[in-house]
């Protein structure tokens, strides 16, 4: 992919760890050799001296040069496919950037939870929502863990804990125990969702950004659809506890498959290589922060501030949060609608969710084709540089599809209309929803400087997960009080109000970014006041990448 304003690799390196972890080495030194503490390089005395002393940036944001065999992008193709398959599988089981199998399999057994524990439907739905609340903590914590211990350690430590709490869910003898286990299953499963983007960016070229991000989103939606599809048959033949057992069984298989995965994070590769050679690294401090105060600022206080002060973050967080909430209330409302309106069994409801897989594939195809077309056009008209606002093209199509699908489903899900109509509407909705998500997150990757991007992505991720947890709790009362048609139409009206936002960003996004206090130039000015040498080097290197 031609260079954009920020390298995707730069952002992903920071999004779960740091962006520019380049040692302070003189230009004449080997960039791959660890720097000994016993003979550290002389620090530049001024910002001008520092800029003159800047080494060439290796591998587009990596610590490792393009020719280094330890650089994950130089690994054999089969090794890269293996690592990608492992991270894809981990996320599929837990719930990739939207929640997947581990979250939605529960919905097939909600009626059993109501019967077994004698709770109301809304209370039973809490077991679904608490899973999302647990995952919402992952963007706040995971960057700091992976920065210190690498990606591999976080994957292999958090996933077994996730599995143990899934096991606890299946053995729960009270709803309180079930709710606690569901929360902590989400809490420990969340890191697999945060790390996958950085892992893919470590391994694959930035030219494949849209393609592999589309596949990541595909994993989440197909995983979400597979939950009730498989769970429906399990509930019918084994009871609600089997919705948790199947997650545990698949999780064990995935863990065994991935236990041999190598670490892909360049900073950790450097640390391990230095340890083997018994040398000491002099790495710059992590962009995600070193002290508790710094870490809290980057992944908590700044995201909160951006959610109320930054127009781009506010708009995209609201839109993607709404999409998430509506998508995952689907797993509560669709079984109710199909069961009451068409007398569907739990197995038939699960099969109906295969429409989500069809919609996901349509979105994947459209997004990739758009990316290829834009790339070809930009090579002829923009010297190969893709304007950030072009990221919004899939959402510009997806937004109207979401609105149309919601009204379609609202007024055709009735006995006088064939059951295939709302099912086709579901496919249309997922097509649009997935397109909006792909565009929105890709745009946030490009819109800000690396440090601000980490905060923006944290804000958007946690916000949409919280919304996805809240809306399902209220969907049954909405259907009861407003009727199904008007309940879904309410979502349609909200969608219609939000649909113009991708068009607004396409037309005026560049101006909004230029006026933002978090734009690269503005961020450079602000951060130089705190740590001039460090951040000056970081931004100079990022500028080199865009050349």
C-alpha cells in the first residue's frame, strides 16, 4: 500500500505497546546490534544536533531492519501463516474487535438460564452483557502488559485464564457465580482481541492493511454468527451449559495449536536477542507510559478527554458504538422475533444467523475491491499517496445499508411476510455494519499521531463495548412496550441520523484533523515540551516513513 500520513505499522506497534522503540544509536552503528550500557552513545545536545544524529528508520516502524532475518516480515511464508492463524483463532474463540463465539454462544441458552436459576430475562441477559464489560478493560491494560512482556507471553497467559472462567460458567450453581465467571472470562479473553492487530502488522506488509483488517473483522462477525448456530443445536441436545463447554473445548484445541507461536513484537525480539548474547539494550521508554501516571494518562484520561472534546473521536465512537450495540442486541431480539413470529426452534434460529456470514463476506469483498480500486486510482492521480479520508468509502456505502436493513426488518418480520425477508435483511445489515467498522477503525489509525492514535483507539474500543453491553439489556422491554416494528425502527431513525457522518469526514475530515490539538504537528509541539528529544526523534522517524 502506498504510504499514508501515518504508517499502519507505526500505529499498531503502539496500539498494544509502543510506536518507536528505537535505541539511541549513532548513524554509523549497526541498527540491529544491541547498545551496551557500558558505552552508551552521546546524546545530542540540542534538537538540531539530535535531528542530524537520527538513524535511518528500519522496517517502517520496526526495531529490526528490513534485512534482519529476525524481522517477522522476513520469516518464511508458512511461519507467517501459522502465527496469523493462531492469533485469528484465539480472537475467533473470544471475540475479535466485535465479540464473537464466546460471547454469542451464551444467547442460545438464555432461556435455560432463566429456567435453571429462576431469574427474569433481563437479569439473564446480564450474563451476556458482563462478558462485554470484562472485555472493555482490555484496551486499558493490555498495551502496558505487552510492552513489558511481549505479545506471546500475554497470549499464552491470558487465554488459559479465559478458559478457566468459561469452565467456571459451565459449573455455576447460582446466577451470581455465572455472572462473575462471565465477566472474568471477558476480562481475560480481551487481550487476544487487542493484540491481534499488532501481531498482523508485525508479520505482514502495510500494503495488506485493508485486506487483513477486513479479515480480522470477518472473524468477529462469522464467529458471532457461529455462536448461536452451533449453540442452538447444543442447547437442544445438551442444555445451556454446553454453550460454555463447547467454547472450552474449542479453546483448548486452539491453545494447543498456538502454544508454539513465536513472539512477533520487535521490541521483545530485541530484548531476547540481547539476553542470548548477554548484552544490554538502551531502548527508549515506552510510548504507552512507564509510570502509573503516564500509563493512566495514555489509556484512560486522554481517551476520556477525546470522547468529549475531539469531534472525530466523538462521531466515530458514537457510530461504531451504536453499530456494536445494535449488532449484539440482534442475538437477543432475533431469537425472540423468529420464535414468536414464525415458531422457529432454537436450531432454526441458529441456522438463520448464517445470514450474518453471508453479509460479512459481501462486506469483505466490497471493502477489498474498493481498496484495490482506490490504490489504482491514487497511483495515477495522487502519486500513490492515499488521502486518509478515502478510508471512509466503505462506510459511505455501509451506512445507508444499515438504515435500510433496519427498516426492512422492522416492517417485514410478521406472519404475513415470508421468514426469509427478515433473514435477508439481517445479511444486508451485517454487510453495512461491518463496512462501517472497517472504515471507522482504519480512519482512526491514520487520523492522528501515534500517541494520540493509541488514546483514540482505546476510547472508541472501550466505548463501543460498553454500548454493546447496555443495549441488549433494554431490547426486550423495548419490544414489549413499543412492539418489535417500532423498537427496530427506533434504531433505524438513529442510524439515519448517524449515516451522514462518514460523508462529513470524507468532505471535511482533513480540516477537522488540521484543527485538532491531537494532529501530528500539534502533538509534536505539545510533546516536545515534556520530552523534546524522545518525541522529536519519534516524529522525525515517522516522517521518514511517509517519504
